[in-house]
């Protein structure tokens, strides 16, 4: 049984009278959605390093909350925090927090990694309208995703393929990622070398599909 310290979440959120559509009108946001190990952060790291687009991770927000509550940042604990926040302040809360942090930083274009739920997508589209673009990262073979997860050597990641598949199923049950993935505007195939992924990203930018300024 996981015991988490209940805390006041209001510092993460704007007062209700400040409507997000008004405060975010000048911002452009690129959201990345995909399964575990599909390369979500890799896309945003490339956009940052190549094109100067900053980004935030909803996962980092949850991990920061775990640290403030004094609990270990395991996937189990992070999912428990996510479920509690969904229950207490509503689904889509983490992308809302990310959007408000982007606003505070004054970024005109930014990425958000960790778009997970259909509610996340609906909130971002309602808030940013045509200035929000959702990109999904595709790796059809789960063995490839597992291999990449193992190579990043993060303690929170599963150690066996069976545990990886179980984690995949659990995240789908918690977040309905499959539905969110189906709502993407564009897809990037990340099954091959990084150079291929980068070429696809460059093509989206050249065509004007991805805003970088």
C-alpha cells in the first residue's frame, strides 16, 4: 500500500478567474505523445539543441511533486500521485501546470513531453487552438522500445521484458495513452537510427507543420 502525503496543489495552478485561452494566446506549443521508450524526449531534445525550442516534461513535474512529498520516484509512486491529482484537481492537470510554467517563463514557442491522456489533448487544443500541434512517436515493435529503455539506465524502468509489457498495460489502463496517440496531428517513425528521426523532424519544420519561432 502506497502512502502519499496530501499537499496543497494550488501553487501549481492559476486562479480560476484567469482564463487559459486569454493568457496563452501568443504561445505556440508542441506536444509529444507515445509509449514508454518511444523517444518522446529525444524529439524535444533535438528541437531544443537544433532549433532552440525549450521544453518541459509533465513527468518531471510529477517527480518534483514526489520529491516535495518525500516519496521515492518509482513508477508506482508517480502513477499514484497522478491518479490522486486526476481525482482531486481534474484530468489534464499536469499539462495545465506545464502550460502555466511556460507562460511564467515567457516562452513564445515550447514543447511539452508527457502528453498522456485524451483530457491532456483536449485541454491543450482548447487552450492553444491552432497554435498547438500534437506529434506522436511510433515504434511498433515493443522489443525495440524495451531495448532503448534498458540503454537509458534509469532506476524507475523495468528490468525484464515481461515487467516492461506489464508496465505498458498499466500505463494504458491509467492514462488511456492509445486514445491520446490516435489524436495526434503528425507521426514520427522512431524505429530506426536517430538520424532518420531527425530527418523526419526537419521535414515537418521545413513544411511549416511544426512551429519553431
